[in-house]
């Protein structure tokens, strides 16, 4: 059994696993080289051989305990009929949502479009050592709806748009959950062993909408996973004290904390769950001693509990890969 699964399922904290969100990506020169030759990001994600190669890049460099398949949460809206534009250094832009197109997409068509991701998982699983797990992922419904309905400006929710289009958005949410479960099942069948559910924009939700857009959909998806014995890790970023309610209601095997969550608080309040992450990725831009000092807080706090070492959000593109290596070594040699 992989270290990650042993931690998530058996709650074993003796073999502490480490991996990083966005461990494959722009901070790695070997990724930038491939990216430069492949300007269309969607096509790159749908090239099974390249996706597999990129997935394995950080494993080769740092011998991390888990690989996360190289893809994107926005491939799901893409497979449901929206164009996605990943222009350089800008927030991704989707073409206007058309409910008619969306409602016409069948499970068969959806699976066919995303098939290269499943192929990439198959190839990667064969190339990855058995001691390492292969993580697949989805965007949580709310975070995808933000992009699908263009519900934010900079980092603010367009509350009026949400109110105005709420009936349609709620309707779309239901079908979206169904497709996300299909995507999870397909990725697991292809050979991934854990799923991470990214709710990156959960923190934008007003309290009055938190239940219908964050708690309920995450719970429904986690229950789907449980029925299929699929371990899941949720990441409801930015929800502050509501992490406690989230954990009590959603009950995923793992929960990733963001950099605003105090590790001591998390240890006290988040029970019956394996904690993951927390360390601010910005600290990796600082001198080594500072990174180690900040990392020590998490390692010490969680030393007697099952904990997965990771970050409070993805690695930043300007991170020096050498600092990542040093952090991994520091963590592994920590006594
Ligand atoms: O290594 C890994 O973590 C696996 C690959 C992965 C990517 N995106 C590749 C990617 C994963 C897990 C994601 C998840 C994702 N995508 C999220 C949830 C996590 C988070 O960061 O909050 C979100 C919100 C997206 C949507 C998205 N994709 C945005 C906002 C952007 C542009 C800004 C940015 O952060 O880069 C992307 C593009 C993207 N996805 C890149 C990569 C490597 C950069 C593409 C490039 O090379 O230009």
C-alpha cells in the first residue's frame, strides 16, 4: 500500500507522506521546455504521453510520495461544451455559458473528450513505483460555476450576477455534480487511487449561500466516493472557522488546510480526519532558514497525528526548485 493510502485509510502516521499542490508546473525548467512547444494548454492536458511525462517530472526530481496527474479542473467545463482560453498570465476565460449545449452533452461524449486524461493515468500508473500513489482531482461544483458563469471580478464575487442567475446556476449544479462523479469514477478506473476535490473559491461564498454551494455539493461527491471506496481529500480554501462545520458535515478522509488556518486550531477542532498542507507557498520564496522555521511549526504540531506534508495552496511559478528539494530533505530528516 502506498504511503499516502496508508495515512488516509489506516491513519498510520509513522510513514509521513509528502507531495505538493502544483508540483508539476511552471517553476520547473523541464516543464517550461515542453510548455513552450505546446502553446495550447488544453491540447497539452489532452496529450496523454506529455501529460504523463509532466506528471512524473517532480517525482524524478524530488522522489515525492505521490504524483498528481497533470490536467486542469477546467477540462470538465470544456468537455461540457465551453471554450476555455488560458492566455498567459491571465485568469482563464470561458466562452459564454449556453444552457442548451450543456444539457445536450451525454455521458458517452463527455468520457470520449476526456479519454486522453484516463489514458495518461493508465500510462503513468504503469511507470510509477507501487509505493507511490497517483492522485486524480476535480474542481468542486462552486469553483467550477465561478468560471462557467464568470461569477468573479478579480478576487470578488459578483453577488448580483449570482442572485440574478441563481435558478439556472442551481439547475446546472445538479448535472455538473453528476458529471464530476463520472469523471472521478473514470479516473479511478484508469488507475488513480485518491481524489482531491479543489474548492479554491469557497471563501467567496456569503454565509447564506455556503450550505447550498459548498457543503451540500462537496458532501454529495464525498458520499459518492465513499460508496466506491475511493479516498478523498477536500480543499475548501479560504473558509476560515467554517473548516470545522465543513469537516463535520462532509466527512472526507482528508482535508487540506490553507495558510490562514492556525495549525494548533486545526489540531483541536478538525477531528476524525487526516490533515494535509497549510504551509504558505510564499515562504518558499524566502531564505532557507525562514522556510524551515515556518515548516517546523506544522511538523511539530502534527507530529503525533496522521498528517500529509503539503502547502496551503499551489507552488508559485517563481519558486526555485532547489528550495523545494531542500524543504523535502528537511522534512524527511526532521527528528
Ligand atoms: O501539479 C499539479 O498540481 C497538477 C496540475 C494542476 C493544474 N491545475 C495545472 C495547471 C492542478 C491540480 C490544477 C488545479 C486548478 N486549476 C485549480 C485548483 C487549485 C488552485 O490553484 O486553486 C484551479 C482554480 C485551476 C484553474 C486554473 N488553471 C487557473 C486559475 C490557471 C491560471 C493561473 C495559474 O494558477 O496558473 C490555470 C492554468 C494552469 N493549470 C497551469 C498549470 C500548470 C499554468 C498553465 C501555464 O503554463 O500557463
